[in-house]
């Protein structure tokens, strides 16, 4: 590590409050403004403030039940905040949709792989164009020759890649991922992480990844947000060059901080 | 090649036992072990079949019975399917009708025969009504269960991707309910024949059941046995047809792959 990086790391280490990432004049992708979400009288999210810039890769981490999925569902428009507001950047007419991917691939078992990807173009493209776009995106996730198969013959990782293709085929500006790799074995996970990073780098969408794997978060994200008891407990930039190496000391440093935050309960 | 032979061999093995039974039955009849008044020999049933076939009586009765079965099936099936869909998709419709339907379901439809005869006499409507009523319930219940059993996560996925209500129905809900609907269909086909046999035996002036009852009056036991066999055959045929349709439309289902 150079002296400069060490200083940089120190300064991050001192920060437990919000870190403003150098914005480089980038547009806002979305912004949570004092968002609260309650189910009945149970407050799941409380006063969330979160600005995410276009093209950023944000990872969200937190203990089970802390409200991560709720946050993503708000972002994807599947739920409405109880109070506060969610603003999407660049609200123009050709606003690209926000897509969400879940831990389960949610493929239609009765539609072939290609037809499942076609679903991602509902209301976006018609006719021949649909099939061509689907085949193109399937090629990008490495499943070019599987478009005529039934989902039931694919492995878990392949199904999740089909779900990724379906989410991306309509060129969303925001992709929300709710523990999409949670059900995969360790080796498939690493492959999928690389695929996800490669596609994110080439397509330049804003990615919001919920994960319970701290190593995954620091190796993929520009920024890690830790949620605890419905609030943002830590907002940490990960200024590490890509391609990143798994388990490198630099990443380990950030991993440590996040784990401390998660388990030490609010370091001073 | 050898695999083809193997598969023929496998399906042939199922026919071995019936064939042996038939041969045994024939031998026992000829040896006088089974009285012809109790059970006629297979050859006697065969010749009755031939005689009735030549006279055209058999085909005419099969035609009439099949027509009755199918028209009752179409009426009862359509209403059951329609109501199953409506109640699966709309809580209002379900709240309005489901309790009533469940109450009526507790009446065995064949118990209505005396009432139905009073209403319709022994006309076609009586048979149509009974078959339709019998077919209605399995189709209704399995359509409803099928729709209620569709994975809500898939429905949510369809919504997220902006499917309209009709797209959601055609691409997610109906295909998801189909396996259950087929269970209802096959069950309904069984009930369809059963109801028709009973109805024709009790009140009819044509059809297979009527043919069997007439034969009973004239002690033509070979014709009686023949009618029973033909019912069995028609039932088997209907089931095979339903299985074929099922296989065709559920190709995606792991249970129907590489089978
Ligand atoms: N639709 C809902 N109705 C009631 N409670 C809910 C609902 N969705 C989530 N919750 C509750 O909100 C809390 C946070 O859930 P969730 O966002 O799924 O957590 P996470 O994804 O971080 O594990 C949980 O306690 C959960 O029980
Ligand atoms: Mg969750």
C-alpha cells in the first residue's frame, strides 16, 4: 500500500457517518428523502436519506429482518413509503424502468428460456425485435445456446443468469438485486459476481445489491450501506480499483470496518 | 433398435395378465366350470359383438351415448371452468357463490335422479342435466384450486414487468393452473361415464345402458357383458385422450419430460 492510500483508508476509518462520494458532476439516479416505512405499527425503515448517483454500484448490508428487502421494494415501486419521498433522477418521458431481481429466479416454468427473457421486453419491444434482443442478452450472460430449453433443466446458477438477462434486456437505468446469489454454492457465486461486475461495467446501469455476504459487498460495490434497526448505520465508499482481487488486504480493511459496525453495535 | 424393442416389450408385459385371464376364462367356460347363465365365454361375447355390429344397433347406441356424454360434459365443464376462473380471480365472485356451490356439492348428484325424472321425464334433458352436474364439481374445484395455487411470486414478477391483466392471465395464471385443471378434467371424464351409465340404465329408450337393460330383460347375458366392456373401453379411451392432451400442454413440467 502506498502512503496515499493509507491516508485515504485512515480517513475512511474515521468516518462512521455519511460519506459523500466525489460526484464528478454525475446525475442523481434516485434519492430517498427522509423515508419511513411502517407495517401496521411496526416501523421497519426510519428516516432513510440516501442519494445514489447514476451508474453507481451500491451494496446494502444488514442483519436479517432489518428492512433491506423493504428498501428495495420501495425503490422498485412495489410498495409506497409511509412518509418521506423517493425521487428518481432524470424524470423524463423515456424514463427507463427499474428492475428487481430476487433470490429466487422467478422464471415461468412453462416458458422456454428465450420466452422467459422476452418477458423483460413486455411493453418495450414487439415482434422480431424481441427475439433478437433476447438472444443478444442471453449471449452476454453465456447462455446463447440454451434459449430453447425449459428452465427446469438448468442449474441454479444458470436460472439466475436467465433472470439477470430478463432484468437487463429492457435496458433498465436501475437494477435492484435482492440477495440474488444467496441460494448459490460458493463457486457459482464467485462466477456470478464476476459476470455481474462485467455486465455492470459494460451497461453502466445503477446497481443496488442487497447481500448478507460482506466479502461480496466490498468486492463488487463502489459504496456499502449498512442498515441497522431501520436506519443507515454506515455509509462507506470503497475506492478500490477494478478489477478487484477477492480477499485482497485492501478489501479486507473495508470488510473489517463493516463487520465491526455489524457486530460491535455502534463503535464510538 | 433394441431400445425400441425393449419399450415395446415393457408395454406388452402389461397386457400379458389380461390375455391370460381371457384365455383362462374361455377354457373354464368351455369346460363347463363357469355356467353360461353366470358369465358367457369371451367367444360368446365376441359373437354378440359381431351380430350387433352388423345390425348397426351397437354403433347407433354408442353414438347416442357418446353424444349424451359429451354434451353433458361440455355444458357442465364450461360452467365449472367459467365459475372456477371467476372465483379464482375475483374475491367478490368467490364470496358470492363459493359457499352455495360447496353446499350443493354435498348432495350426491345421483341422488337427484328421482327428482330429475319428475322434472324432465326420461328425455335427453334428464341425462344432460345429470352428466353436466356430475362434471361440474371436479372441474370447478380443480380450476379454482389451480388458480389459487399459482405462485404469487410469479404473479408479482409479471406485474413488475408490466404485464396487463390479460397478459398476466394468459402467460402466468392459466399455465400455472393447468396441471390442476387437468386433474379435474380426468376426474370429470370418469364421473361423466359413471353418471351416464346410471342414468341410461334407469331411464332411457336408447344408448348403451338401455341396450344392457333390454338385454337383461331377454336374458341375453352376452350382450350385458358386452355393454359393460364397451363402457370400460370408452372410459379408457377418454382417459387416454385426456392424458395425451395433458402431455402435450404440460411439456414443460418435469413430470412429463423424458417420459
Ligand atoms: N408486507 C409486510 N407486512 C408486514 N411486515 C412486513 C412486510 N414485509 C416485511 N415486513 C417486516 O419488515 C421487517 C423487515 O423485512 P425485510 O425488509 O424483508 O428484511 P430483510 O430483507 O432485511 O431481511 C421484518 O420484520 C418483516 O417481518
Ligand atoms: Mg430480505
